[in-house]
C-alpha cells in the first residue's frame, strides 16, 4: 500500500462516524492485514475479477476469499 495510506485513512475517519473500508491494492493476506491496521475493512475487486476470468468455480472463489482474510483463523 502507498506510504500515505494510513494518514489518508485517518483523515477520512475524522470526517465520518461510518466505518471506512479500503479497496485499492488489496490482493493478498498481507496487504489486507496492512489495510486493517488503519481501515475498518477491506474490499477486494480485481483479485476476484482475475479469478473469474479464469472461470474458477463459486466454491473456489469462496476459498480465495477465506484465504485472503487475515481475521480468519487458518
């Protein structure tokens, strides 16, 4: 994630009482965890679009989502 990510999320959180989710550059468990250090959640898009372009099954997409989430116990 960019060096200014944490500061940007902090500034956004000062402007709202709503949860703040990050959604750019999240494509691994490590980047998801890094995002969660500042944001309340994360959104994954391109990672799944790429997987769908390979025609992976719904079951495999579920597995990919579970493996990506650092809050999930292995």
